[in-house]
C-alpha cells in the first residue's frame, strides 16, 4: 500500500526565518550600541589628556603666530600692452627664481634689501570674469541682435561683449610679512617690469604714430569744415543744389552727407587714439594698485587650529597602534 505524501508545513519555516532575521537585527543593534559605548568610554577615559593637548596646541599656535607673524599680501591688477603678456609671465617667473635664490646683487640694484625679504613671494594669474552666462543665454542674446541692422550701436555692443569675455587683465600678488617692505617693494618690482628698453622704444614709436595720426585727422576735419562752410555760403547765395549735392566749377559733385559721416569717423578715430595714448604710457598699465591686507586662510589651515588638531591626531594614532598591539598579543596567547 503506497504511503500517503504529507505536504511540508511552509508556515513554520517562515516563522523560523523571521525569528532568525530579528535575532540578527538585534545582534547588529547591540553591536552598534556596544561600539558607541566603547567610543564614549574611550573619550571619557582620555578626556583630560585631550583637553591638555588642545590647550597646549592653542598656546603653541599663538606663540608661533607671535614669533613668525601673520602673512600678508598685496594685489596689483595690470593690463599688458603691445603683446607684452608673455614678457610679463616670463619676468615674473624670473623674479620668483631670484627670490628663491636670494640674488643679493640683483635686488640691491633695485634698491631692495634681501635680508628683509624673508617669506617674500610673487605670483601671477589671469583676472577672470566672475559673471558667467550659459550657452542658451548667449544664443538668445545673439538672436535678438540678428533682428537689428548692422549699425554703429550694434557694433559697439558686440565690441563691449567681446572685451568683457576676453579680458586681458592680470593679477600680480605679492606675499610678505614685513609691513614696511610690502607696498614699497611691490612698486619697485612694477617699475622694474616697465623699465624694459625694447618696449619703451616701441611705445615711443607707437605714441609718435598715434600723435601724427591725430594731427592728420585734425587737418582733414578742418578741410571738411571748409568744404561744408563753402557749401552753406553757396546755399545762402544761390539755389543751385539738388538733393544735397553741390557741383563746384570744373570739379566732381560734392556729397554733403558723406562729408558729415567722414567728419564723425575722424572724430571717433581721434578719441580712440587719445584714449590709447592715455592708457599705454608703459609696457604694463597698472589698473589698480591694492593695499596690504592679511591672507585669509581656511579655518583648518591656521596655526592656532592646525597644531591642536595635529597633536590630537598623533594621540589618536598612538592609541590605535597600542590597541592593535594588544589585540596581536591576545591572538598569540590564544
């Protein structure tokens, strides 16, 4: 007679699995609690040592700051002229090397005392525009300009936007600790950068050409004024013009609107040249010469906080190594 197959009771198995799961969860929570309790007991046991180390570290940080002094810096914003950007970076790199090498002869020639230049450093970086716009915003801006005619106003807007996007300004930063040398030595170095004979001669030729151009434009403007005055006087005496054109004897027709346009262009060119002459007095134009100010370091990089953290970190490392050593001895005994 065949045995009757009795189906397994899956419900009891599920109850067993859930019981094991809750037991594992309970053990995990218990381990976490015991771990937190161990950490609490560790800090409680070593609280006095940690407080002493923190106080000693603070005192050492204060003493070190009083002995060494606080680092200060001075920012100078400059604009390279006549493609002098590469020259500017090269001369700053040369000055950095001279400072590290403590080239006494070189700095004496500039009237600078190398003994006072302890921790003196020079850095240069591009002056970036903080205003940022997305590609979508720029495309919308260009779409709006597309609907306008190619007028002088639109050209001016595009020129201003391009200048804003492609700024040529550079930031030269001087780091030092002696207040008396900061601004003085920074000015001496800027003067040294601008003392390059090649660029001085180039600027001289450039300025002479610009002044000649201004003189020529002034002469042309006077001639245009004479022609316009003659036209006006002729208009008052005779009525021999048609649609703004006046025919002089044995000469080509005179277009008065084009004369006014030519005069405006000459005036704009004169203004541009005068502005360039004012801006390009030296190889490197100083846009802003800042004032010495303290270097703002992040909280964890200050000596007054760094030294206590280092001492406490060394104590934690020593405690961890001692714990590993104790566990290794227990394993050997076992």
